[in-house]
């Protein structure tokens, strides 16, 4: 009986240590993961773009979202509309979710659901 209780206590301690580590990591991130998730939640479509298209978007006045610049390595996330998307030669569609493909891409273009969200998210993120 004591062996079972000891094993159970060890499992509870492992889960507690893991959870406390996760909370410390999340608290130390300054909310960047929450803001990144909010940006993705407002995106109808998500595209991986190359550095040349990202540079062209910046030259045209598009400003990368602050949340992408807070990540390590930094990512440039741009909010664009359908017309802006048509001008991107390198745009490759990806699923709108936190995946390895999205997290490894240095340049992303997000097409928001509506223009009101685009204005609000640009101010907040």
C-alpha cells in the first residue's frame, strides 16, 4: 500500500514541478504568446512569404506587428488585405494555428476577417 502511495506522490510532484515551470515561462514571456494567439485568432488566412516580399511590404508602408518582433527569433507579421495578397509572388498558404511551420517562418502575412479587426489589432499588438 505504501509503495502505491509513494508512486502516486511522485507523479503528483512531477506534474506540479512541470506546471510551475510552465507558469514561470509564461509569466516571463510578457504575454507575447497570448498576443500572438490573438493575432492568429483574428486571421482568416495565413501565408508564409519570403524576405523580398516582406521588404517590399515595409517599403509600401506596412508595419510589422510588434508581437512578432518580441519573439526569438524575430518574425515579421504583416496584416494585409486581399488586394495586398494578390501582389505577393511568394505567398504560400498555411493553416492558421501555432504549428512548427508557422513558428519557423520568419515572415508571415495575415489576412484578417474584417477591416475593423485589422485596425484594432494593429493598435494593440
